[in-house]
C-alpha cells in the first residue's frame, strides 16, 4: 500500500516532515529518501523503489525512470504526474538539497511545471507553489521625501551630479548635489524590505526581500525583477568594461547577469540567462569584481575570501586570515590586489598572484564595515562600527592614517565625489553627510602631525561638522497595539509619540513628546478583541501583516456603533475588522471582475450615470497605501498601491496572487464565520432555588454580558418576552447578527433595560459591566486561572455569580455562571458556518 505523509513522518521519525505541506506521495517518499540517504550512504534508489512499489513503478526492468500513477492538481489546472528520471548525477543534486525546503526539491523533480525562464522565476511560478500567503500594508505618507531609517548603500553619478541612496525603509532615492537647498528629485519604490546595495549602470538594486531589481532611473520605475535568490541579497558587484553585474546573498549563491540583456527585458521578451558560482559554505555579505570582469571575490561568515574567474565560472583560490565576518571588499582594476574589511576590526591587503596577505591595517577600534579605495589603489577610506571614517595610505607600514570625521552612528557606506574633494557617508541613521577632504590631507598624510605610529597615538579628527547634509526623517522604533486591536501607539527616534488607526490605514494624531507608557495606560480600554494583525517596524514605518488565514484575519468581530463606524441611532450591526480592511485595500480590484453584476448595489443619480459601490460601506483607505502579498517569512510575490489595482495588468497579476480565502471575502462578499464560546448557567447555592439541569450554553464570542442577563431574566426566570435576546431553546444565547433588524430594536432595548434592573453578574464579588463581551470575560478568567495555579489558596475553578436583585420576588434569587476548565473551554470553542444562533450541543 502506498504510504501517506503522516505515515512517512512516523516512518522516518522526523517531526519537520509532518509540518511540511506536500502535494503527493512522491514528494514524501523522495524527501524520506533524502533523509535516509543522509544518515546511511549505502541507501540506493533501488531500495527506494522496492520499499514503495505501488507508488514508484519502473518503466522497464533496470530503468532509472519512475512514473507515479496518480494525477495531481496545481492551482485550477490538472496535470498528469511527470516522469521522474533519477540518475546518479541527479541523485547527487538531490542529496545536496536535503536541507533545502521541499519546494526546492520539487522544483528539481518537476522542472516542466516550473517556468523559470532560465533561472528567473516569474510571479505566476511563485503564486502556484504550495505556500501560505500573507497580506500586508504600509501606513505612510503619499510622498516620503526623507529616509526613515538607515542608508545601506550610496552611488554617485558624475555626469548628472546625482546621488543615489538605498534605504532600510525599502526606498531608493535620487538627490541633486547641485541644489542642496532642496536636493530631493524622486523615489524609486518597489522593494518591500531593506535595500542592501545598488550599482549604477542603469540602476540595479539588491534587497532583503530576496529580489534583484532593474530600474529605469530617469523615469523612476522598476523594469524587471529577478527572483533567483532564495534569501536576503546582500551585495552587488559591477564590471563596467564588460557590462556585467554579480549578485550574492545569504543563500550562499552568486549569480552573473548581463546588463544589456537585463535592460532589454520586456513583457514578451522575459527570458534571461544567468550563470552561477557555487562553493560558498556560508552566507555571503560582500562581493567585488574588477572593472574588466576577470576576477570575482566574495566574503562571508566563513571568514575566508573565495576567488573565481567569472569567464568560465571556475574557482581559483581561497584566502584565509580574517577572524570574523568579511563585510567589505575592493579589487584594483587588473584584479591583482584585493582589500578586505572584517568585523574583526582589521583591513587586509591581499596579493592574488601570491595568494597571500601582504599587509594588515589596524586603524579601527571595532569592526570595519565599509571600504572605499582610490583608482590608483594608493589610499583606502574605511568606516565601521566605531563611527569613524579613516583614510589610510596603503604603501606605508607601519600604517599612516588620518581620521576624516566621526559620525553619530556606525558607518555603512561611503562614496567619493569625482574631484576627490569630499565623501558622502551613509550610516545606520537616516541623514546622509558630506565631509570635506582637503588637498593637505592627501599630501601630508602620514606626517607626525597626523599620526605617531610608534606610540599608536590616534590622530585628531579633521572635520567636526559636515560640509553638507541630506536630512533624514525619524524612524518608528517602538509601538504598542491597544486593547481595541485597532489603534497603535508609536514612538520614533526623535521621541515623538503618534496614534495610528490600522483599520483606516492612516495616522490619527501626533501627540508630540509625551510619556509613552502613560499614554498607553490612558488609552487602553477594558475590552478584549482577538489579534487579527501583527506589526513590523523593520523599515522604520508601520507595516501591518494581516493574519495568515481566515481563522486569524477574521477573528475580530465588533459592534459598528461602539467602534464609531455607524451612528448611535443605527442598527447594532456587527462588523469584522479583517473583512472591512481587505475590502478597502482591494476595493478598486473586484469591480472589473464583476462587470455583469454591476447593477447589484448600484445607484442612479437621476442623470443616468451609474455608480458602482466597491470596498465596504464604512470607509476607504488612502489610495497611496502599498499592499504586499508575500510568503510567510517575507519572500514577496507582488506589491502594488491601492489605486493601482484598477489596472488591467494589475488585475491579472492579482488574479494569480490573491489567496482564495481573500477572494471569497473581497470578490464574492461572503461574510466570515462567527466564533462560538460555550458556558454553563447554574443557580447559586445561597439562592434557595432548586438546582436546575446543567445545560451548556453556546453564544457568539462578542455577545455582551447584558445578553446573558437577558437570558437569565427571560428564559430561566420567565420574566420577559420570547422575542428578545434569546432564540430557540433555553440553551442558546443569541444576539449580534452581521446585519441588525430595526423592527426588534425597541423590544431588545426594553428587554435589556429590564434585565439590567433585575440581574447583576459578579466575578470575584466585582460587578461586571453589562457592556463587557464574553471574549473579554473569557480572557480575564484565563489569567485568573493561570494565577490560581501558582497560588494554592485560590480556587482552580472559574465561577461568576449572577445575582438577581430583589424586587418583584419575595426573596433574592442568586445564580452563578460557570465556565468550563481551560482545557475543556478551548476544546469546545467552535466556529459555526450558520449565521443563526447555535443550537444545543449535548
């Protein structure tokens, strides 16, 4: 019998396998084979076929070609299982991928189903993979003229005197160095994470979103995206004479790209050929290629320099000497010498011909992260964690150096102006500074006035203030999600506090320099709303990640009136935060998909014009809001602005990318399911009332305590109307449908008023607020039980006493509400597809 994934997981006793989502048995078997092969090198493919004869059948005796009999489904199209040819060379490749993700293994097994365009994975390829997608948005201003976080890379265009900066806020900006009063020219936005490096040919950028992008710098748009890397892309190198670019990152791979081919890519001509350099054993952080494109050097956490010849992709040598990660590399023009900077605090000069280090410079107190060498390789300028920018003469030993400046933050990148009169310096802060280098600095470097090498005296800093500045903006560094799970308080690097509305994707209020903790206490309410989003501050701006699936994203049901989305005199309608936000983010997309249904929900203004209602009934989000669809873990699939979703091409890409559960809400307008909570209602021991049957009640988690009181008053004591808050038998508490019914509003109000006069609900002798909902009460009792396990003097059971005040009855009747134990309670929380009140569950 063929084994399934769970059986395979038990067979190889690998817990990781049970967490992987595999498409069929072939995936599971091959993965198991790789695990077993790694542990026992004697395992062969013949053993694999003998173990699973029903699943893998040889086409003929002795053949290494196997075919799986079942078919499988990929997206909305069915494909027959392809033949799986496994020869010795292919098996070696598979074994090398044991530690890779299952999708990478599947990509090797089923190459025909992955349209890579010779190594460049397209959006449609990525969207077809069996992955969980995350929907995110960024709350920001429409035009972000200033960097909001550190600047990772700089490039200077001598022809136009423009400075290009790559920011940790995911944006590339262009600055005019001729107009320093207002230097901002434009932004180039398409990355979703830190931009780690850029090179000028056209403009090519590398990012932590795992992509390399090719830009039209004059018009400021992204021409193409290269998705070959599977992890952060940390470094780029450019051979100007050969028009070749290399990219490298944490996936340990180096790819070579022809610039002319990249700039010629179009929607129809989207095929590009790339070569790769393999052999690195650790993540690559630095990369260098000489101007004529004959040598490539990489630096990594392996603490060695690896050298290749990119013309034939051969490995030339490996150079040892550093004691920590190699963060920066520079090659001279002919590729005979290399400078390396490391987190061990040293700079080393290497002779590639002699394959050895010929000099070590120790001019920094901490790690060295950036290098800038002159064209003649006579001087090197370095910066790093100690915040100092140091110029060192390479031809002298002991080293002769001068400290050009000292920044306020660690130095990440430097670039020199063409006349060598100044350098632009980027740091982990958002401001970019320009520091002067005088001719005297070049001529007198190494004199006694600058450095006493024998006594190791640190020279004085040559500049105390920068000659020019490109000011940056503050980055958000602290945030707190308030209890209403709608508003977020933030605090930036300038100590300013602000309030954001996540639901409407906008800043509500600038509070200035106030006490952040006190503001949290002041604005938090006694309410519990389930988490339906998470916050990310990596880019210095507020990035909101919605729940990964419908259970997480659509867990927050609230009252439209109480949250200010509806008028006070409106029907008490329940709304779902995740539902409303998704509809607002994609409100411009769904309309072209439903052209035939536009008359539904349309209105005529009397002049014959038709208005199509999109989004939700309550609000719209700013149209400049970026929306990002990505794999859980950060790998992006598609980024667009809210207003761009109306475009024809964008609509096509959204059709391929948007998860089915989002389409169900946004396009089909299906309401999310309610979450139910069960509890018990019993008479209190001091009430003198005969104990009733212990019925388990079920209600929506957003039902308020006053609804429970109405149930006691109406169904248990029989003092109210049958049309109030209780539906069905006496063991279901209802109320709070998605759309309210105005005909019952008056009677519901009367019932609530009557119940509040007759019934009080108490918890630990504290009267509960009638407006408190069950999930808030549930969350509070969770913490009570958690505390009771630490303090044996407290009861482990959670009891809420419902006291009926004496009025029309001769004696006081007291009831108590008992929730199940924590384990039982969570096991019994259920989600009912029906929008009606749940029935009794015995």
